[in-house]
C-alpha cells in the first residue's frame, strides 16, 4: 500500500483549543473521570509517541489547566477564525523544522494511533499537500447537515484525492463521512492561512474548500470508524460512560 522507502517524518501534533464553544459551554474544561477533556486529548496524543504535542489556546484558563497537568501550551490570538490559523501561529513560534504538522481537534478524547499513522502515510505520495481521513456514512448521517461528507473515488488501497466536500447529498455514491483531522506540509499550512476565504468556503461554512478552490491536493484514507467528538451534553455523557465502563 505504501512506499517501503518512506522514512518516518518529523511531526508535531498541534491541538487548537478555543475556550468558547457554541453548543456546550467551555467544553474543553469539562471533565471525564476528573480529568479535563483538553488534557485527555493531549495526554492521549503524547502516549502515541508520534511527535511533539502542544496545545495552542486563546484562554488563560486552558493555559493554567495544561500547566497543572504538565501539558505544553502556548497562548495565541483571540482573533483567529479557525483552528488552522491557530495551529499556524503555534508553528510560527517554534524554532524547529518539522516535515508534517498534525492538526488534532481538542474534543476527541478517543482516537487510535492507526488513524494518525494511516493519515501520515498518505505523504508517501509526493503530490499530497494535505492529508485527512474518512469512514463510511451511516444511514442517519446521510441526512444530517452537521456531518461533513467527502466525495472521493477510492483506489484499491482505500485512498484517493478529495473531489469535493458537502453538507447535503443527492446520492451516496463515492460519499463518505469526513473525519476532522488534517495533516499539512509546513509550506502548505503557511500558504493556506494567507489565502482569502473562497466563495464555496463561505457558502458551505467548510474551511477545506479554500484548499480545493486554490488547487491544493487533499488526499484521504478510509479507516474503520469515526472517533467520537464532544459537541453536546449528550455526547459528553456517552464518553463519560465509556471511560467509566472501561476504567480509562
């Protein structure tokens, strides 16, 4: 599936952590088995030994929490409109040359090493600017506009270049649930944040359209399942129950 000569790239995992959240107030500070969500995510990322892990935030509260749990964290501007902008600012502070930057959401306390490794390995293909992941759509998700769908023709290796991203679909053909993890080459990330919002990005409220509309190539890999994110109080209750049942 992948180039055998592919050397493990030098990676950094940057977790953008904005304090304000629309549906669940200050969700990154909420606790799962007595540990804040943002700490859960950072510690999980650290345990995978894929690369340096750092949180970028606009909140002194998150800074204080990270310091308490020995998680590296940097204060960033409050004015950022997207997590990508925050990730790029963190990168700009670092005097280290990385091959790849992993943008990991701060509300994903459960994710697999396989997800990150498979997405990193997309860069065995020199044409790739941005790597991301997908999984199968469920019946309910097909009708849900909150679920972003990726349109892609997958090859035998379960990878392919994104053709489009949509919130609503007319057909399930070549359509998948887009998983919100992004991996960038440093020069691509620096270029992306300087580009103006594209029309399709504004209309669909999908930041990845800016990349496609500027001819950046997003390659996707299909994985078995979608890591559950925490957007509502019901999501949080389910995650708490999972951790409690499994003594995590």
